[in-house]
């Protein structure tokens, strides 16, 4: 595949850590190319660098060596603000640990990436104080996140966001829980809301770290069929999993062992 056709191009990527005075590579000279519509899975035992690799791709960690080109941008050369914008525009990230905001409903958690993408922001917003969540955020982002019902944006734009978020929740079979808060949801339900949120901005690259970790067989199939459809529609998908049932949906599978990535 030519570089200009790639969504993600990794070359010689290494990330070293120091433990008890000795350095070791958690990610060791990894190269990987992923184009539109390609679905790749990574397997391997815990502690072998899979999550570290995903955090490098998303700019949450800086590499010790090598390069990461994401949609034409050099991730390692991007500052925090530019990387935050690149993540919001280009990446959907389903993390292992639940990161839903506790004071937002499921549907508002899903809408949030689209709201953050839609600035510019007013210095102060009129909010429903009974439901608003105050956040500590970078300069340029809102001081207060409103619920969808507050119509932070123009009515047509906000209505479109609500419809899309509800559609995504319906697709992962939690549409009836749209106005529940995270504390009212099970682990598997929160996982599916997180997947809907990751898809809200129609990312070019979807990164999923154990997307079926909290799910039973039936909901695993629902989620994996959705990820397969997303790939078939042109999104590059990179999934880390321990679930053998999820692998049948991927185009290719890699194994990560002691920081090294090899094609199975």
C-alpha cells in the first residue's frame, strides 16, 4: 500500500521505560500500515505492549524512536493542543477503562465529541444548573458542558447530533438507556455507550482496546458486526483483543510479544 493511501503509517516505533534503573522497550521497533477499510486485530498476553502501542498512536505517549503518521500528520511532532484536535477529528478511541463522564447521560456522553468539535465557544453559556457538568479543560474548550436538551448549538445542528447519537446507541442495543447516567449502567452497557461515542464523529481510524471485554456472546456479536460494517464503509479499524470470537471479523491478525509485532 502506498503511503499516501494510508490512514496510519508506523515505522520503527519504539518506546522505552526505565524499571529499577534499567531501560526496556515496551514497544520495540514496530512497523504497521493501515489503510481505509482495513480491519486489523492485535493479540498477545497482558504486559507485552499492546496498550502502550495504542497510547503512542493516539499521542498520549511520546515515542523514544520511530515515526507515526496519522492521516498525513506526524503524531510525534504534534503539541498537545494540535494532537487533541487531531484525535477529535480523526480517531475514535474505545479504551479499556470506562471514561464516560459521570454527570452526563449516555446520549450526552455520545454527543460530547461532536460538541467539542463544533466551537467556537462562548465565554459563558446559559445552562440548566441541575444537569450541567463543570470540567477542567484546555483553553479553547467550553467551561461547561450542557446536556443535549439545552440546545447549545443551532437547533438543526443539535437535532442532527441527537439523532445520530440515538441511532448509534440503538445499534449497540442500549437506545432505551439514552437518558441514564453511567452509575445506572452495567459494565457492558457502559462499554457499548463508549463504542457509540467513539463512532460519533465518523472517525477515519477507530482504535478499540478490548471492545468486547465486558460483553456476553450475544452483545459481542452485535458489537463486532457493527465494527465490521464500519470498516466496510471505509474506516480503518485497529483492535486489541483477547477474545477469539472477535478475531473472525478482522482482515488480519498480529501478535505482540515482548514489544514486538508480527503478522500471524
